[in-house]
């Protein structure tokens, strides 16, 4: 069972990060249904929040957890509309159909990523050490630290450093391994929504 889940995770992760045109899937079809617009709007709003942080406007910072949770729930219409809690390969076995479905695999990514982040914070007094590099130059992160009460500047005394925020993405943000895995969730949901939209179109 573990090997089956592992293989499915690898399949979903790499397929979801692929280029849609290689599978000849059209992304136009998905925009014909309203279910794609709630997550799209939330993602755009989330990018706006990142911009406000960049220009040192912290008005929305106290609501960041609520916004992230709402963004997560905004994907539920896609999951329901395109039956992402089912795997057609195991249509005769409901348990396996659900267990290996895109939504469950995406949920496992959320759980693993969140667990890794909590583990990093557990070893660092409930703080998340962050190791910026380019973000210092872009002033996304200042040398005087953070104001959210969770992130701190990492140093040689920080523990579980491989799980901390060590991946500086072009001065835009600094992510942890857990953050990267968490971000697999929208890729998986969007990819399989697009895939099933195209399958529906071909079978009409």
C-alpha cells in the first residue's frame, strides 16, 4: 500500500508540474466553468498581498492565516466539479479510487509540507528561521528582521536548518522544503481539472 501511494505521488507531482501542451491539453476549456474563478481570484489576491509586503505595507498581515485557509477552500469547487476524489483506474474499487485520487494526493502534499514546517518550528522554539540572500538586495526582507512573530533570521545556532526557509527565489520570497511541497497542492488540482475537462470535451 505504501509503495502504491508513493508511486502515485511521484506520478501526480511530476505530471502536474509538466507543460500542458506536451499532453495536448487545452487550458481554454476550464475557463468555461465558474469553478476555476474562485481559486484564480484568491491566487491573484495572494500575489497582491506579496506585493504589499514587498512595499512594506503590513495591513493584511494579521489576516494571513485566514486568507491562506480561504485560498485553500477556494479549490473545493474544482475538486467537486471534476470529481477529483475519484480515480477512474480503480472505478471498481471505491477505496482505492478515493485513496489514489488527485485530491487525496494533493491533500497528502499539504499534510507533509505542513508537518515539515511544524517540525522545523518545534526545534526552534516555535519560530521559523529564515536565511535570505537575494531578498536582502530587493528589500523584501530587511536586516532588522520580521514583524509577524513567527519568522526570525536564521543563524548558526538554528536547528533543523534543512527544514527552515533556505530557498531564496530570486529575491521574491524565501521558502522552506515544506512550503514547496505545500505548493504542489494547487498544481495537482489545476492539472487534473484541466485534464478531465479535456477528456469530457473529447467524449462529447
